[in-house]
C-alpha cells in the first residue's frame, strides 16, 4: 500500500513496524474496520427507525435507490465520503474524535464508536 510505504520514508517519520508489533497493528486495523462498520450500521438503523424514504434520499443525493440499497447491504464497504453523504441526507452530524495518541501501547484500549443522541461519537 502506498500509504504504508510513505509512512516509512523520511528521517523524521516513525517506522510503524519498528514501534508496533504486527499483532498491535492488526488489532488496530480490526478495531478501525469495526468502527466504520458500526457507523454504517447506525446510520442505516437511524434511517429505518425513522422510516425515511430511500427515494427521497436518492433524489437529495442525486443517486439511485439502488445505490443506497447497495450502501445499506451488510457486506458493503462504503467510503468515508459516502457515509458523510448518507448522514447528510439524514441531516445527521457525524461526530468522530481522534484520541491524542491514535495507537495506544495496547490496541485493546482503543475507543469504540457508540451512538449518542442520534449521532455517532467516540468515548474514552
């Protein structure tokens, strides 16, 4: 991956493979994936709970209902931009926080996204 290679370049850049074990990197990767999966699930759940129409959302987002149906599928992996657009159609503000140190010594200490007041945010 280009980003991983870029992180290793330069004298003032930390080499993540030297600072963290493969296990820690894998744990953080899994936690990040889970956070975004939960975020998408929370957005879809909000739409369903509030009985918001896919057709109206599609018109607002200038896409098709089929696009939104694909977004809502369990195994879809939407981009952050797609999740932002979906949240906008629901008139929800996404509230994501980054801890001061994004990768803790023990990856299990990572925060999880939790829904609060129709928003998704991180809590330590």
